[in-house]
């Protein structure tokens, strides 16, 4: 699965769906180019995806 090649964080984020503290993440420019990118997370336990704006 391609997700397993993404960087992973542990203890930095908490999945809002299941409470797991480990997730894969990636950055995507979803707004104007002069604003910081959006960080997306995918839970390693339940596969829930959520985002965080920097």
C-alpha cells in the first residue's frame, strides 16, 4: 500500500475518531501559494483522514 511509504508520527497527534496516537502524514498546498501548506493525517489504526492548517 502506498500509505506505508509516507512519513509517520507517533505521540504528536491524536486521531479524533479512535484516539490512536500514530498517523501517516503528507503536505498539500490547498490554499494560495503564499500561505503554508495543509498537513493531512491518516490514522494507522482506523485509516481516518483529517487535516491541520499551519
